[in-house]
C-alpha cells in the first residue's frame, strides 16, 4: 500500500491548535483523519500523540497517508514533450498551457494534451499528475497540477472557498467603455441552441462573479485584469460577451467566430495564488505573457 509522507515544521508564529484542529485547518478529509488516528499516522516530534494534543511552534508534524481514496488519473504517458514550468515543489506543479492545446484527454488513447505532457514529465521521477482545475482550449496560461493525491482535497477545497485566486489578462474592444473597476455578476447557464456555449440567464443560471480592472485603454481596445470569484464554464468569456465586449479573437463568443483559430484568443491565465497545501503561507506563480499580447501592453508597469 502506497503511503504519502509529509513532514511539516510549525512556524514561529504558529497560533497553537490541537492535532485534530490542525488537520481540519489543512482540509484533510474526515475519513483520512480517521485512518491517521487508528494507524498512528500522525507523529509529533517523532512520537504518536492523541488528537487532543496541543501543538506548538517548532514542532515537527509527520503525516503518513495510507488510505488515499482519490483515484490515480490514468493519462497516457508518451515521450516527454516541451512543457513550460512556472513553479514546482514537492506537492504541486504549475505549467504554462499554450493557447489551442487541449487540457485533458476525452477518450482512451488520446495523448496530445497538457495533462499527458505533465504526466510524462512527472513519470520520469516516479510521480503522477492530478488535475485540480481547467482552462478552455483557446485560453493560455498558468495551470496548477497536484503531484500526489494527498494534496488534491486541500486544493479542491481552496477552489470551493475561493482562496485559490486566478487572475487573467484579456483584451476587449474599446467600446463600450468600462469603469476602472467593477464586477460582472450575471448568472450563467447552458445556451439553449448550442451545447458548446453558455449564456447569462437571470432565471435559470448559476451565480457567477468576475471582478475586472482596466489596466490600459486606447480608442480601439481595453486591457483587463480579471479575477474569478466563482468557477463557471467559460465564465469570463460569457460575462464579457454579454457586456458587449467579446474577447478579441474569441473563437466561440466573438464575431466571425467560426473563422478564428483556437490559438489566437486574447485571454491568458496570468497569475495563480494558493495556500500551501499541508503547510503554511501562500504561493504565487505567473505564466509568461504570450507574444500575441505585446501590442496591448504599452502602459502596464507589471509587464515592463
């Protein structure tokens, strides 16, 4: 039986919690906590302690997960392909997905996807790839991938409670002119006449919140920084199209969409920020801004 080992030194500003409270704070599933308890899978400074034991700054907490019920995702491992790595540590990998590349296989034997490339890269060191979130095929940018199943529930929980922050860059037409900052909050539902599309539907849609800031303007375009506060399919694309500002070169929601290649849309997942799973503090990774964005980045200091 595979055991996934984690060793964490509690930081100097540790607030003081019981073992049970700390496991809950790390969003470890209750079923896993049960096996950690009955199998002496939690050690404090090398010795098993009860769940009520109070932890202190500087303590070494060792976790051994032997009953991880998250299934291994069987991606077809192929010859290692090019993969732009934005961040890597023992638990997570952040890679830069090219626009036009599929996120994951849709049928057995399919191999030319981002997750196949990530699985191939990690297999070289005996690891595996676990998908945490997705990007549309036409969207480029940062994707966070778990390297072991023990950190998948904590990361999924961050997605659910919105502590895994996803920031995007998009270029839209110059009119209508947006305020400097605001939110799109239209509920999103499936479009009636096209299974590929979503639409704003105030009656049947699910709640959605996209925050925007205008980074630069010209008479022809607006450069936006967008933050997702919910995770609906095509959320940014739908909200902007509904506002009369379809993302430039959007192959699904833009004008003349059928004539636009999948790798030209001006939407890029620029930055991810997440809480360290089974640890403390936060981490941030950014994906290089693609060349197709450069004409629209004249006045944005973060790019320079």
